[in-house]
């Protein structure tokens, strides 16, 4: 009985000592560990907040890119989102394509359709062509070390530079860019390599293209550009008068000759036949 009481007392003292040690640990080192745990939790929450904010900024950048209308807007988006996916390169390519589209359609992108000054002047054509070449060169330089699927933008930029050279009627330089595009796309994009090779083979046809001569318009003459008669008229503008149609007159219209009986039917009523 005494041994059991001693064991109980000993156990009670041990538990009391453990509780005291635990309370002492909480008082001395507990706040430090609690502070570390709170810092870890705050860091995790901050990382999630930063990641969500980055995703929102990324979505906003893509929305701005898709809603851009003019080359200036695309260039601004490219400069502002240089580190967000491939938005910078895509926006730069689209801006260069917009300049080339204006050159092909002879329409300014900053004018309303049908405006009096919507056509490109020779100065604007030279400016648009130089700006398009600059933007294509920028994309090519930024992706010159890319390989595999990431080289698609570089291939597109080389195609654009070839188009600029073709517009300048420089087939030698265009062939150089097309060769680079073909070599770069041969492994990853074989179809684009075939397109580059086909365009290179068709470059000699550029020398055969000639501008259609236009007929000089006299001052005060009516506008007949939409008429097919102006296309068939001689270049000097002198349209020959139509030849008169001569009809041989019938000498005796009442005669019943075989020549005029079928051509000039009689207008007199036929006499009734007498009854037999």
C-alpha cells in the first residue's frame, strides 16, 4: 500500500515537473516559434496575392493587345509589356503588318473610310515602309537566338522583311531573308520552309510586273473611269465615229419578184375567194 502511494506521489511530481517545464518553454521560446510560424503564413499569403496580381496584370495586357486598333497603340503595348509572355513581339509584328496593309491598300489607318485625304502620299509610303522594316528588324533581333517553337515569331519577322524588300523591288535582299526563314523553320515548321522556298522561286516574276498605262485625261472631260468604253478607247482619246449602215432601196416595192416578195410582205388585204 505504501509503495502504491509512493508511486502515485512520484507520478504526480513528474507530471507537475513536465507541466512546469512546458510552461517555462512557452514563456521563454514559445513567442519566437509563434512569430516564425506567423511569418511563414504571411509569406505564403503574400505570395498568393502577388501571383493573383500578376495574373490580373497578364490578363489585362492580353486584353489591351486584342483591343488595339492602330500601330501606335500596338507599339505602346509592346513597350509596356516587354516581359509578359510574347505580347511585346506579337504587338510589334502586328504593328508592322498594319503598316504593310496600309501600303497594299493605299489607305491611311488614321483616316475614316472614304475621307478625301485617306490615300497615301509618296512621303507617307516611304515613312510607312521604313517603320515596318524597323519593327520587323526589332523582332528578328530579339528572337535571333530562339530555336524550336519559339522561333516562329522570328520566322514571321523574316517573312515581313522579305515583303519589305519585295516592295522596294529588291529581289536579292528578299531572297536572303527567305533563305534565313527557310533554314530556321526547316526542322520545326517544314510547311513554312516550303512557303519560303516557293516565294523565293517566284521572285523573278517581280521583274515582269509593269504598271498599267493610263489614258491621259483632257481638262474638263467627263470622268469615265468606271466605264468599259474608256478601256476600249484608243490611248490618244480619239474615238472613231460608227460606220453608217447602208441599206439598198427596193426599186419597185409592188413588184412580186422573188427578191422582194419575202422581204416586203404586202400590207393590202387579200381578196376573198369566189365560191365555186
